[in-house]
């Protein structure tokens, strides 16, 4: 069943309603590209010569989120929205994102001229199937090319984020970037710094989670964008690793291979944790007498990852999970030697499946040995959840009743009781109280 059909039908109904009121209207942008490729669009946009106020008159429930730029949202019955934008030409982009002046137009050709790439610059009549293509978008779709509309330098000057979008589209569709477009990206790459952290983060997250992350990061590197958006990842290039553990190559190569082995679809925090798991290695590289070493690279990596998360304005919850993935990725090397208590506590990490997925990808991107992964996966499957996080046998109130004074010693006693419980040496409250009396006399 085509789950996107209702939204497409709703967008088509908007086009038809606008036409019934005497206006031109077409599906436009990425949804046209996806439909021509046989893909399901994530959303639908409509372009029209109706001005925002006229659109809002026809659709009273419209949200005027960007009326000054000719953009309004029409809500669908299921809660989704369709963006309806007035044909326009944009004049000046002083801030590198928004036009200084918008001039509404009567012709779709003018509207297409201000869009980013030819494959996103087509319009479609959803009733007849006719495609309006003034920029050669269909030819570039067939040839697998990402090409800026008009002058690439001008398109990127209007919105610097378009350089990252070019990388993302080229990676997602496995297309090549047209030479003049790529040259403009290389020249203007430093100017990506003017784009807000949130917009950069969101584009990078899409690159990491759309299934083609290695290709995206190679293009970021080749275009010169990588040192400006993620200098910490750029610094991984050329950082050697001990060949006995990492026959695949340097830290950058290892990281790209790891990204290739992530599950798809991939949670954004897992993708970022994977990207940053070895971010501490460049600054801790040391050539010791026996082999290359990265002393304390996990601890250093957590600090660097935290700086990156803050810079890119991740939420506190996402930051916490990303840092946990970086902080715990080396613990798997000790898993087969962990006590039962330590292993069960390890399993308590939030979203442990993501930790396990990162470990698997890490192994596949280096030595290829999945023995520890299989050990952990099997142990976790064998242990019932109630044994991983059992109800406590004793509490602080029990310790007070037994004559202990509240203080740092409480945590030591409670941890000791829990260890014994997790290891199967204590199974009842009475046994736990006897244990406390014997091992920690008041």
C-alpha cells in the first residue's frame, strides 16, 4: 500500500483548487524529483502564481509561516502539511540565507531560476503528468548529475548551506557533482562558517543517516568543506593505527568503514556516536617502542565530542547518548572477563542495542572478529530483564535501622549488596541483611 498516496492526493487537490480559482499551480521541487525517480516523497510542495493572501483566502486554515517570502502551509487532514509558495524571483542575499527582497512572478520559469539544483528545479502537473523543465533537470536525473541552476557561485552565495545539500544529494543518489558546481564549492567552502550551527547539524545528520555516509564524508573532504564543518574529523586523516589491530588504515579510513557498517535506518545519536567514537585519537597518538598507542583516547574523545555537540547545539538528551557511545565503546574489549555483576550493569546502559551495533560496526571496520559481539549478544539474550535490573534487596532505610549513619559508606554497602545479588549470591532480603551485618558491622 502506498502510504504517501493520501498526501499526494491532498497536494493534488490543492493544485486543482487553485486552478479552479484561475491560478496556475504545479507540484514543485524535491517531490517532483522523487516521483520521477520512482521514490516516495517525504513531503509535497506546490508552486503557484497566487499570492499568499489569495492562497489563505482559498484555504482558511493556512499557516502563514513565511508569507513575506510567499510561503504558506496548508494542513492536511492527517496532520501533515503541504507548502504552497508563490512564484517569485529573489533579489540579494545579504545574510547568505534569506533574500533581501522578493518579487512575486507570474511565470514558473522565473521561479525555477532561483532554486538550487536542476534536479530540484522541475514542476509537475499532477493531473496530466506534464513536466515543466526549464533547466535540464530530467537530463541530469538520467545522467546522475548534481548541477547548480545558473551560476553556481551565485547559487551558493545566496545560501551557503546549498554546498552541504549538494554533497548530501550526490551521496544519497550516488550522483557526481558537475565540475563547475564542484569548483564553486571548493572556492566558497570557507564561507560555510556563516551558516547557523543548527542547519549544519541537520544536514550532517541527514548525511549520516541516509545510508551513504562514507560517500558523503569523502565528498565533504574533497570539496574542502570538512575542515570547516568538522575539523576534528578532518584531523583524523593520516593518523596511523597499529596494523595488528587496524589493518584497514588510518583513523579516518576506519571511521568511514565503520559508518558503512551501521544499521539502516540508523538512529541519529548512534550515527553521531559512531562518527565521533575515535575522535580522541589524533591528539593522543603516540609511537611507543612496542606499537602505536592512543593513551586515554576515550576520555579525551568524550571531551572533544562534548565540545562538538555544544557547538552544533544538540539537545541535552542527544548529547548524553552520543557521549555515552563514545565513552563506552572500548568496554566491549573486557566483556568476556567481566563479572556477572559488571556485565549486567553494562547491559543497563540506555539504548544498549545502539552500543552493541556500534561495537559490531567497529569490529567489521577493523579486525573483523565478531567473537566478543556474539558473546555479549548471547549473554544479553539469556539473562531475563528482571535479573539485569532486579528490585533492591535492602535500602538506605534498612541500613539506618541496622545502625548505620547516612554518608558515603551507604553507597559502598548498597553496591556490595547489589553486586552479590547480581552474581546470584544473595536472593532474599533476610540474606542481604545478614550479609550487611557480617561484612559491614555497624
